[in-house]
C-alpha cells in the first residue's frame, strides 16, 4: 500500500525574527485582520465603514425591485388582458 505523508511548514520555522526586521506593513495588516475577525455577529461584508452598510442596503433594495419587476412581468404574461 502506498502511504502519503503530509507535512506542514510549522515544523520548519526558523528562530524568531526581531521586531525591527519585520516590515511596518505587516503590523498594519494584522490590525485589519483582527478587526475583520472579531466575533461581533456581523457578516464580514458589513464590518467595514458605514459606506459598506449603505452599499449593502442599496444592493438589497435593487434586488427586491428586480424581483418585484419579474413578478409583475410573469403576472402580465400569464394573465390575458381583457379587451
């Protein structure tokens, strides 16, 4: 039988790197990651600023208008008009 082994990179880490050698952008990315991974019950697409919530609500409104328009179209096409 062929046995396949899986390895991870965790075992191959070298010694700790001093903070001075780590790029400044790394810490900024970590801060943003922590913000978006907070357990606050919000979906990730609403965890940004108020602009995210406005865009989400506009998208939902347009989707509902589109679904309503489709319903009206199906009704108009399925019910014959009385002349």
